[in-house]
């Protein structure tokens, strides 16, 4: 009994010790990011601690400066269209690969997720030379197309994972009742795989919204996104307004990740109820 109690006590110590250590490591990694929040409310004109005071002047400067507001609008515009395109193409590709069986299927899947493996700098350089031949460098079309390619693997992976638990007999049942393939997809397939589709769309949006390397190679000064404007601000003149832009990027990313976690829990709950 004494040995068993000692083992139980050691297990608790290891369990809580691991949790505390993990929490400290996460705090160490996140702390530099959290610093931008108080800095964005600084009343000073330099990035320094301790803060000389609290003020909203840099938020006012951000939303009244056309450079920053234009970059924010460009980010949402590019990310929105790229997300829509990547979600549609990725969902169709996932469905096509899931219900097909041909020898080159692994190769096609590998090509679809290749942007995840290739360094982004190589992708950006290749995109620059490709679009330069087409006289498309400096256009929104080239940036949106590249962001769609970069976001496509996330949609393919998440939708393909969702399809693994999909029962094809439900499609056969719908077809046997006289429903057309479009009706079957809209009323049966899409509602069931919607958590994977939405998750892939959110990942795609985050990928496009935070991307900077491709934008550096392809965008003109009038097409700067928010990450590109932050990069320019750091390189040219460091202003506390940069911290406001960083806070907005963080809030958008964290908000979307919270939505992803909510969808994940909802999907897991639905699967548990179905089981």
C-alpha cells in the first residue's frame, strides 16, 4: 500500500510538474508577442518600457492614416477572394480524389499540398519570374492567385480528413430517392463536411492575411497589405503605430483560431452523438 501511494504521489507530481513546465514554456514563447498590446497604448513616441503614459493616439493615427487603412483593406480584399477560391477548388479537389481510385492519385495529392513543403521564398521568386513574363507583376490578380495556391493545401487537408468519416451510403440513399447530384451535395454531403470546409477556409484566410513574402515580390506600393506595411514601417521609421497594426493582426488570427477550436469541439461532439 505504501508503495502504491508513493507511485500515485509521484504520478501526480510528474503530471502537475509537466503542466507547469509546459505553461512556462508557452508563456516564454508568447510573452514577446503580448508586449505589443501595452505598447500600442503608449503616450510616448518611441517603443520603450516603462510606458510614459496611456493613450489611444496611435489607434487614431492608424485609422486616420490612408497608408494603414488602405493596407488593411487590401489585406481583407485579397484574403477574402483567395479564401473563397481556395475553398471552392480545395473542396472539389478533395471530393474528386476521395471518390476516385487511379494510380496517380498520390501524385496528384502530393502536388496539391506541395506549397506546404516548398520554402516560401522559392515560391515567391518563381511567381515573380512567371508573372513577369505575363506582364502581371504589380496586379491584384497575381497576388490573389498566389495566395490561393498557398492556401489551397489547408483546404484539401482538412476536407480530406473530414471525408474519411463520411458514409458514402448516404449519397446512394439520396440518389435512390431521386435527388440529383447537385441536390445530394447541397443537402447531404456539404452539411456533413461543413466543419472541415469552414476550418479549411479559416486556415486559408489566416494564411493569406498574414502572408508577406509573395506580396514583397509581386505588389506595388499601392497594393501593400498590412504585413507588408508593417515590414516597411519597421525598415523605414519605427513608430508605435506599428504596434497597433500588429495588435490587429494578432486579434484577427486569435479570433479565427478560436472559431476553429469551437468548430473542432462541435464536430467532435457531433461525432460522439452519432457514435
